[in-house]
């Protein structure tokens, strides 16, 4: 039987059926894609369509023998829902759509998604981009969180949810978009070669100390 992650599937609670979650960058989807998802779900008698917390749309309750046919009909890339990698980037509407947006969170989120979605790392890694201090992309509980402020971006690091949640810490603020993206690059490169496998960034920071981490990625 297929296992979690095989062919982009997620084993369901009944241990018999599967869900697929196609990649929808930053949750922005065209009407024709929604129609395709609905048509495929009906064709293979899916139990449900679920909008996930990562802004994907999962087709739930599929039989194992239908998985390959579902992906062929969808003709979409799988979302990085499981595994030791960069998961789908979560971004709020920002200045593209939201009246409260201060920075272009959606544009930045799409750039990060294009570069990093699915990239292998020693542990799962989540990124959020919020266009204002309301943090609708849950940036305070992401491994890297970008928050839009009037003078630029604030970069948070080390957040996570789960059984032992950890709030992210402020690493830098008032950065330009170029500076913020460059800092994200340095943090991800750092995590590739530092810290134990399967340890979230926050745990790595706690083990080495925030000042040492800050010096490693900022050179301060």
C-alpha cells in the first residue's frame, strides 16, 4: 500500500483511502482550476474537498488504484504536504488585494514559493509572509516569518505550532524586499548544514543560542 508522501498522497484516518493536495502557490487559484478539481473529485467519488490550513485544496477519500489516474487528470504538481522539506508558503493578500496591506506579501510569497517549495532540508520548514502586523499568515509560528511594516520587512525566526509550540523571535526589521529575500536565503542555507536532523529551526536556535544564530546569519 502507498505510504504518506508516495506519489504526493496522504494516507487517511481509515488507513485505506488517500488524499491528494495539488500545489496551489500561496492559495491563488484560477476558476478553471477549481472546476478541474471539482470534476476530478466527482469522477473518482471523493469523500470531500478540503481547503487546508496551507491554502491547498485536498481531494479526500480516494481509492489507491485511482491515485495515478487522479494525478493524470489534474495535471498539477503535488503540494509539499509531508516530508523533510520546505512546505507550501503561506501568504496573505497584502497590498495586492487587502486594504490593510502595507507590503506586497503575496508577491514576495510567490517568489519564495517558486524558489523553495519542496526543497529538501534536514527537517520540515514552514514560511509565512504577512503584509501587515495583523500577521494573517500566522508568521509568528513559522520557521521564517516576514511581516510587512511601514519601513519595510520584519523577519521572524524559529516559530512552530504542535504539541510544544514556540513563538518566533525577531531577527531583523525595516529591511527592503531585496534584503529580506537575501536573509531568507542565508537562513535556509544555514539550516541545510547546521543542527540535528528532524529538528525544527527553533530547536536549533535554542541549542546554539539566539546570539550565536544571529551572528551566523547576519554576521553581527
